[in-house]
């Protein structure tokens, strides 16, 4: 997609493109923003603009004439093959797993669909950028690009091992004129101050709910307006999170969270609620699938508790689960601030118990019954 299709943060996009037009683009750029805010998408768009063989500019009466990319030349198409980062990452992991054990230990993960554009993801199992990955960058960055104008390196995480961060700093101190480095992060504070001082930081802020709803109407015409409104609010201003939102899984997890909430707020004499509660918690079994399921439940539970807090604070306009506003209002009348606080602390205990491999169904039973409001 061209820059005109990038959702939100028009001032930031305009500033970056202006620097490209003036040939004053920084050698190191930190793109900061929440998960799903478009950091990786923007980095690839800039990589294509830096290396587009046609170098088009937008045209028309509303055009600012700034650099864009054609999407069709060999550089643009090959760089675009890295857009699905999750799939490319999975392919790289699988390729390493197929190596001999001795080679596997010495192999680090990279994603590369163009010879002059390298994506550096966090390396499992620690999911951190490791020193060998940065050393590979150092080994290649001082060679002139073979098919592009600029070598581009995109670090998709700011979780650097200490030695890796120090090694990267050496590159930033003496960068070649024909290379650009992108550092993507949700929190710039995770990067060394010396790295931040040698880079230019651009923050991608939250996109307006109405703008996300409008884009979802194009991307997900199968969703009804209340569903788009719900997802737009739950995505917290991140268009990437909204466009990939698993609404079906969320609604399923929310139905379980509501059963637990109603059981707790109904009091200890609510036998029917208890029966339904135990049926729900019994479904949270061990295994990887069960772990994903309970993670979804806990995240959903937190969103409901936050909505209860908003209602108790008289800030109903901040409620995200707008499609069940009536139910939430009834629960907010039965749950005071102290109860919501206790529930949030209880969720924290459940999460800590999961790290100690406690039985999931029993942990949820204990959590729900401990929250029961005495009639």
C-alpha cells in the first residue's frame, strides 16, 4: 500500500517523507508505538521508498509531491515479501530446526527477501536480539549494496542482550552513508541511552476510534457496526491489532469471564451460578492450547474490570465493551471499587500460579469463589 493508505499519524509520516525528499534521512531511526501501531509496516514502506527503482511521487490536486514507492519494481516487490513477518519468522525457525544440532547452535534467525534488506527478529527461545545477530549486521553493513541504493536493517524488537546492545552502539557511532537502521519498540526506554542519543525517535500514537471503525468497514465488511465499534475500542488505537483481531475468540473468552463475574457478584447462595462456573473452569485444561485459552480469558477479564472502573468513575464514554453496556452497568452497581481492586489482585495471583504450573481449573475456581460478595 502507498503512504496514503497508512492509517493515522499523518504528521509523523509527512516528516519522514520530507527528510527522504531532502536526502536528510537519519542513519538510525527508532519507531516507537504500541503493538499493532504499524511500526513494522512503516519501516518496510520506508525501506521500499529508499530503494524504489521508479521513485514515484504522489500526484493530484491534494498531492504534496513527496517520495513514495511504486509497489511494482523488483526492489519493491521483493521487500514486500517480508510483510507477513509471523510467517517468515516461522519459516526461519523451521529451517533452523532442520539443521544438525551443531549447526543449529551457531545459527541465528534472520528474515531476508531482498539481498540488501535484512530483518532481525528476537531469537528464540529467549526471544531477545543476540550478539551474533548484531555481529552479522556489522559484517555486512559496510559493504555497498548490490541491488539497492541503501542497505536497510530492521530490528523488530528492543529486547537486546547486553553485549548485543553494546555491539550495535559501535555501528551507530560510525555508520556508513549508504545504510539505514530501524529499531522498533513499544518502549524506547528499553534501549540504551547511548543508542537513543545516536538515533532519531518517531512515535506512532493511537489512531482515533472513528478512523479505525472506518477502516474496519473496508477490511471486515462481514462484521456488523456494533462489532466494528467493539474491536475499534479494544484495539486501543492500534490499527494492526484491530485488523487482525480474533473477535470470535474474544467473545468466547468474554462469555466465560462474565459467568465468573456473575457467579462472584451473585453471592455464595447462587447455586445455579456455581454450577455454570464449574462447567466453565473445568474446560481450562493443561497443554499449549489451554494456555492460549486461559491467557485470552485473563486479558478479557482485565478489560471487563477496567470497564467496571470506568462506570463507577462516571466515565461511561471510556467503556470498551460497548455491546454489553447494560450488563456492565448492572454489575457495576453490585461491585464497589474495593471489590474491583480485589479482583484485579486475584487475577495477578492466577497468573503467578500459572507460572508455577498450578492446575488451571482449580486456580480459576479459587479465584472466583474468593471474590464472592457476601449477601
